[in-house]
């Protein structure tokens, strides 16, 4: 899986119904808050500031405070979290000399999700302070822009021919796996296509889940902004999206997750010695890079 894609699948838990989230390389690569290369990681604070300031018009002091909060967050993330991610990759590389069991893969998935929860919980107080500092009209602007993005996403993803969508999903899955293993055999590609054909997926469900999350988060902001427990409520909201899923979405997610975890385990058992060596080498190289990034001066 290309490093620039790692976060796209694991950082956005609201899109968890999508099979791409559980790609084998995504599972083994862990969440890196949207970083794909060292160049990008070193500029995440600037990129996040740019994105947020494009969603709401900030005055000078608000912009400066946001920039400072983001700097502090990524200093913490670099020093504290990157070594944890590296350790995870090193442990997986050590275990991957033999085929991984579904239990090992599922436990790894849980550890990845714990990384996400830790980062969100750490950033929640700063997010609360930033939201507390917005004026009412700025809050309106922020959520109006979120709604606009959702509408654009609905226009882009809803109504796509299911067969074409599935074909592209298989291609992405194969491309991401091959980035780690090298060229897959025909039988491995057929295994992927067959298993993914068993999954259900509707991009409109994803968009609808995002829309509900926006509405509910706006209600949380309106009711609890300025209250002592605002940060805790933000952390809970962001780390437990499944609490808000509709039954149909929850059932589809659980079914897809089971299929993909089994696919990962079965695919891992088919790896040739060379494919396994290449995957382990990539994991260790990535872990080494993360430790090097963590040690760099900020």
C-alpha cells in the first residue's frame, strides 16, 4: 500500500464500510494522520491549518492560536506516537515470518484503532478551545462548508454503476497489496476478486453517515460549547462513531469486516517466500523511517 494512502483508509472511521480500509498493507502500516512521506509529515501542521482556514474565515489571533496548537500537537505526535507505530510495525514484521492468523490480524486492527483514539483524545482539548473561540457566524460558516463538501461527495459517488465500482475496488486492493508484496499470482488476484464480490458496499451509505455525523456534531457544539466537559464530549464523539451508526450500516460494516479479515489471513497464507521477504523488508524499512522522523529536531 502506498504510504500516501495509509491514512485515507484508517483515519476516516466514518468510511469503515468500504473494503479498502482493511487492505493488508493498510492493516500492517498503521495510521499516520495523513502522512505519506517525510516531506508531507513535516508539513501536516501547515496543511491542517490551510484546510481549516479554508473552511472558516479566521481573524489574526484565531489563526495564530490554531497554528500554535497544531504545532504543539504534531511535536507530541512525532515524539510520542511515531515510536509506537514503529514498534507495532517491528512486531508485525517479526511475526510475519510465518502466516498470520485471523486473530493476530484482528488484534493488529484493534491496536491501530487504539492509536487513532489516543491521537484524537490528545487533540480534543485543543479542538475544544479552538471551537470555543469561534464566533456564532464562524460556526455557521464552518458547518455550511462541511455540508457543501458532503453534497459534492454525494454527487461524485452516488449513482455509480455497482459493477464498475467493484471492479475499481478490486484494482485498488491489488495495487496496494502489490506495492508491498510485488506482483501477485493470478490465483491470488482471483482470490481477492472472489472475496470482494461477497462484500456489500454503497457509497451513499457512507455519505449519509457523514451527514448524520455533521448534524449531530453541530448539535454537540451548540449545546456544549464553553462547558467544562466539551473536550471530553468531542473525544467520545470522534472515537466512537459506531455508536451513531444506523442498523443497516452497522450490519454491513460487521459483515464486510469479517470477509476482509478472512481474506487478509487467507491471502497471507498464499505468499511465496519472496513475497513474504519483500513484505517484511518493507515493514522494517518503514519502521526505521518512523524512528528517524521521531528523532528529528522540531
